[in-house]
């Protein structure tokens, strides 16, 4: 069901009521109230369907962003672990001979790799955080449709 389905059905019902009025026939109050009740039920059903669709889309965006944030966090964690191993190798070489040996070379390799992973993970987390900020929790289309329906009901009653 599309967003415009319920209001168009309601408008069709309104045209049917108007055509009866122009023919000079007047319907009984119970018939009019029954028709109004049916139209309101159709309206509520369409609004609930719209709400479900919007919430599903937003949930999908949050899950996708959450998974990518978790992946970025894991990449950053790998970088942090590698940087810590490199720092340990680096510190151990400071207490050994002052000439750089094989452990210092390993430490330099770990530092470069660790910094690379930290940067990649940080960029992923930052990008997904900003993307998540842009997702609006309020279902705008649903709220706008409710405002229109409220105005329509005020005009009809």
C-alpha cells in the first residue's frame, strides 16, 4: 500500500458523499457515521503501514551503520594491539645497546603498521558516526500525513 492510497480512497468517499448531496438525496446520520468510521479505519490502517515502512528503513540504516562501526572498531583494535607490541619492542631496545638492532627494526615495522590500522579504523568510525548523526529518528512522512489527516478530520467534523 502506498502513502497516498488511504487519502485517495477517503477523497473518493468524499466525492461519493458530495454526489449524493448534489442529487438532492440525503443519507441518514447512521449511514454517514458508518461511512466516516470506515474512512477513519482505512486512514489508521494506511498510517500504520506507513509507520512500519519508515521504521523498517531507519532500522536498516542503523543496523548497517552499527555493523560498519563495529568493523571499524575492530580494525582500530588491531591497530592498537600492533602499536602496543611495537612500543614494547621499542622500549626494550632503549634499554639494550644504543645501536639499533633487529628488534628496533621490528618495532619500527610494527609502529608503521599499527598507525596505519589506527588511521583506517578511526576514519571508518568517524565516517559512520557522522552518517548515523544524519539519520532522523522521527518518521517525517508519517508525521506529515498525520497532520494532513488531522486537518482533514477537523474540516469534516
